[in-house]
């Protein structure tokens, strides 16, 4: 699950350091290598994430164990506090009112479990903000987007197809799977098998389709892999091997809650737009991005739906109509600094944020700057970047994996004489006592040679072609053969 330990005292957090005073030492076991201590790696990470928002983001992505979530039922005294709040401000009667056309796979119990997985959704605010009002606004915002993504879109006066004369904003969650797709079909696999970091970390499973499923219409293997890691304690293979779970369980709504809470830096999490944890940077304000429903459109699909050129396009027009209908019904007032539209906003992908000091990023990449005081001029560090990578600043251990991968496994790069490792690397000499003589595979860290035996998630493999640190053993392929653990 997402969790993170931050410095207890944040001093001078407004200045986020680009580097840390690393002190690489010669590796006594490798004459061309260097050791960077684990404490230095941690200190370098902390120096780059001093802003309290990193802690807030990480806390918003905190999860409950599935064993807790699976027993949630309406009305139980044992339900988590945020679930009890949701039941109070959005009871079963309101769910029924908004889901008269919904597919049977979506249920109120599954909504409660989806919310129960993430304590920050409908969570408690202790700083004077109205927790119940934020909870109500969050769920209504979600339903406005559900009505666009999975709605019936049937006119109220079309009695033959809409005999109950439901408003279009009452027609959410009609579709569980993307229209035209069904289980057993391979789909959205054109990016599978490519030689890139996404396939290395989240490899597609043969015969599976990664088309849209659930209230968010989760699509593509890398999104299934990321979501699986959140739902199953870091195990990406569960949903990569069985993506249909996202349609047929409470994950069909949990995927939407996860997306609602996850910042896609520089885009904020939708929750933080609604609860005002987020404040627009100067460049965002200059681009017309402020509080209100319109910014949640920009977060979801701004490149296609926001900007003057998209003012009359069907998708944003629908979303705004649905939000306005829902907010009127539930008496959610428009604040003076809020806008429901985003045609006046520049899409996030078109804003130049290079050099902006008031924008925070959430992904790590190698720091390729030259440092004259370090061996070979290499930084031995990673830095925060404004694009997606394999390493998240909100996931514990990812910074260390980033440093180890970039400075400990690419011997052919310009500083080829450098071998940067942490003081506790997992190498081919690391042996698990059970099963005997097998290396415990640690994703992003383990380095093995051809013929080495490893164990991973209860299975055992033998390396055929000296896999890299992100070539996780999961299936038999040109890098691994699955073998007996005896």
C-alpha cells in the first residue's frame, strides 16, 4: 500500500534542493565500483521532498488491507469512519436515485468498499473544513464524470429507451466494460511487448485484453499494473493476469476512487481541487486554471476537452450539464472563485512549466547533471521530473530503486567504470534459506547472472539471459524459465 515516512521537522521546505552532498566510497569488492550508503540515499530523497504536500499526497493514497475492505456492509458498526460518513451524507436511497439505469455489477455495497479502501475519501478534516460537505461534493463530482464516461446519454423525452424519463445525470454506470468489448477478447495491447520501462515493470499477460473496465474505464496494461500494485500490496501481476476483476468486483468503483485521489503531477488530485488542499501555482492561474468542476475536467482529459477550441465539443458540454444538474439537485453552491467550465483554461499538457519553482512533481528519473567533485562526474542521485517514470515519489523505496537502477546496472553508459550500489544490495550472493539456494528477487534491486535461481511471489525461476533489475520473473520467456522450488 502507499505509505511514506517523512522528516518530522520540516525546515525551509520552500526551497527544494536539486542535489545532496553525496560521498561515494570505493567498493572494496569491486575495483571499478563505488558504494553510496543507504542513509545518504535516504537523506538525498528527503532533501528533495521537504514540501509538506508530498506528505499530504502520500497520506491521500494510504489504503486499508483488503481483509478489512471485504467485510464492509451497509450499516455495520465496524465499518471504517470514512465509510460511515459516506453512508450518512450519501445513503442507499441516493445511490438508488442515481443508478436506476446502472449495470447490476455496480452496487452500493461495492461503493462502500471502494471508499473503504482509501481512508482519505470522505475522510476527517481537523482544520475547520466541513468534512461532510467535502464528502458530498466529492461523490457528486464523481457521479458527474461517471455520467459522461459510462452513462446512458438518453434524452429525457425518449420514452421508448428511457421509460422512467430519467435525467441524463441519473444515468451513470450503465457500462461495466467498454462498448464493443467482452471478456476473452485481446484489446488495447498495441503497446505490449515493446522494449520500454512500462513493459519491463508491467508486462502484459498473454491472451488478456486491457480495454476499458469499471466506472473509470481503466485502460492499458500500465494502468492495470499500477492499480494492481495499489490494491494488492505491490503485486502488479494480479490484474495484469486477471484484468476482468476490475469489472466484476468492488474494484470497478475502487479504480475510480484511486484515480480521484492520485495526483498526476503537475496536475493535482481531483480531491485536492475540491477540498482546496491544492492552490494553483502562478503559471496555472495565468493559464486560467482555478478552483471548480472545470479543473477536474482538465485533470481527466484536458488535452481533448479544455481550451477555447473545445468549448462546444460534446464531452465537456455533457460533463458540465451533468455537474450542473447534480449540483442543483443536491444544492451545492458555486463559490465566487469557482468555474464549472474549462474552455477558458489551457490544457495541462500545453502549459510550459519548465523552471517553475511553485510546481511540484511526483516521479523520479536519473539526475544526469555533471558534478566535478564526484567520481566520473556522476550524481549518484535521481531527481523529480514532470513526466511519468517507473519510480514514484509517493511509493516507499522507489527512490532507492531509481538510484540503484540508473547507477548500478548500466555498465555501458559514459561512466562505465562506476558501479554505484547501496550498502545492502541484493546480488547473486544473496541466498534465501527457504527454498534452499534461491535468490529472493527484489524488483529494481536484484542483479543476477545466467543460471541463477530466484524466487518471486511464491514461484521459482532460473535466469537464462542475465535479466536486468526490472525484468521481474513472472512467466517463462526469453529471460526466465519457471522451475520447481525444490
